[in-house]
């Protein structure tokens, strides 16, 4: 087994792609479930199970908001966990089981059982499990290497896996739509089968891929809410990245939440309901490697600004859609795929650098906490998108059942679909423009940390 750095201060080690893929296996079902939960589940439950679209929007908003409050606690406790299995593994194991239970409820609802209570419990299990698993996994990934560019490589792998998982997720429903278009229950079954079939082995692969020899810096002490909040809100670098990522995720969420309605109702092409997602994310597989090279050349923050401005321009182009311009929709989806997740890639990698900077200045090891609040920003952005976009288009008279929609209601749908993401991505670029923690500044942080001896926690 190759050696892996137990701390961010160890000499940078190039990790084999095979080992990294195994380590990241649990990311596949998490990413595979995320798109259906955001884009398909609300529409299917509203159209085929009789639930109110506004109620679903509130439930998802409330579930993510409540869950987001738990993320910093999970991250802080993860930083302090000491066990024979390491400090990240127990959280991934427990979170993975909750995630599997929540997905089973969301994707396999028993006939006649779908209610506000059922969806509320399912959403809570789903987001809590995904939060615990993702936070610990990202924190662990940030500890594998302390090298500035190697962290970008690791983050780009997550981007590659997210696009690959989405393509795999959407492939079966896209084929099914050609046989039985608009069969919502069938789509849920296909989504659920794929997620559960990859989650069970994926959890085992992730837990056994690498030794969890995390370094605990200094005396962490018991969890203290005041010091935890201070470590977050007194760090301006972290707040900039969190705000930018919230804007990025909000823009992506608006597009995701409304795309199904745009395709099936505005363009009147239900056979493309899953196919459009599949088309875009197929090209998204190329985004990670492309933007990794750009980031290596420009640096993370400048590459993030470029990525967000590119996405803002692409989404602004959606303003020019009309019902007879489906070709324009395809062209913009192609460009969106090539830039997909590019901003998230760099922002995710920057979190570990910020944690290094914080530890160099304070002696506190907060990598788990910082990745947990990074997860909060992602959930908050998604919650804003669902909680605002769906009620907003409804307020303009849009009917998700497609029975009666005036030209003004359809035009409002397109404007929210286009301008919401365009403005969000522009804001995201402005928030990280001129970010001071570049490769040279991080190298200085690393030199300072090299004098700090780590206290290693033994693990299996």
C-alpha cells in the first residue's frame, strides 16, 4: 500500500487514480441522488402523487435549512472524534446508512402512503445522511495532501464523478421515456435502484480505501459553540468562499428546479425530460479535466472567476429562448456541460487552503468544520433556489400541470430560468475576485506549518 500523508504538512504525495476512485466511491450515489431529488422528485410527487408544489418547496426548504444547522456541529465533532477507526470513518459509516434509508423512502414511496409526514421524514434522513457523509469525506480528502495543486486534482476528481454519476443516473430514465413518456413512478424506481445499488458497495469501498490517520493539532478540547462560531465568522477568507459557493449553488438550483418544466411544458417535449439532463451532463464529464488544467495555469481564484463569468454568460443566453428555438437550448446545454461544476471545483479546493491558513495563525485544526459549513453553503443555495424559484413562477401564474398557462406565465418561467442563474453566477465571481490566498501565499503558510509537529491519532 502506498504511503499517504497523515497530515497536511507531510511532503506532497501523488495519489494513484485507482486509489482515489475507490476512496471517492461513496460520492457516486450521493451525486446520483442529488439531481433527481432536486429536479424530479418535486415534479413527480406533485403530478403523480397529488402533493402541492408549494408544499413540496416548503418541505425541501425547511429540511435543508434545519439540516444546515447541524452541519457545523457534525464538522466540529468530526474534528474531535478519536476512535480506533479514525476520526472520519465513523461519520461516513453512520451518515451512509441514514442516506440509504432516506433514499429508499423518497424513491420507493408505497402507494397511498405519500403524505407530508412521509416526505418530511424522508427528506430529513436523506439530507442528514448526505451531510454527515459528505462533510467527513471532503474533510478527509483535504487531509490526504497539503499540496496546492494536488488538492485541485482531488477536487477535479469529485467533479468528474459528479458528472459521471449524473449521466449514469439519467441514462435509464432517458431510455424509459422513449418507451413510456412521463411515467413518474417508473422514473423514481429507476433512480432509487441505481442509488441503492451503488451506495451499499460504495460505502464499503470508501471506508476501506485508505488508512484514516488524521492528525489532531494541539488540544482540541470539548465542543464549544462560541469558539466554533468564532472560527467561522471571524474568518473573512472562508466567508467569501462560502458566499460565493452559495451563489453558485443557488444559480445551479434554479436551473435544475425549472428545467423539467421548461422542456416538458414550454417546449412541449416530454420525451426530452430526462434526455436534456443526460445531454448536458454527458459533456460535463469533460469539465473536471478541462478546468483542472485551467486552474493549474491561472490559480484557483482566478480560474473560479473565469468559470463563473462563463456560466453567467451561458445562462443569460437562455433569455433568447422561444418555443421554436429548441436548437438554441441544445447549444447552450452543451456549453453548460463543458463548464459544469467548474466554480464548485475551485471553491471546494480552496477550503482546505483556508483551513491551513487558519491553523497557521491560530493553531486550531478546523478542516472538518470548514468543509461542513461549505456543505451548508451548498444546501443553502439549493434551498434558496427551490424555496424562491418554485413559488416565484407560481406567483406569475405558471401551472406545473401544464393544463392552462398563459404566454405571460410561460415568459416568466423563461426569465426566472435564465436570469436567476446568470445573476447568481455573476455575484459568485465578484465575491472571489482578487482572492489573496494564491499559490505563493499558500506556500508561505505551508512553510510556517512545517515547524508545527503533528500529534497523530492511531487508527486501523
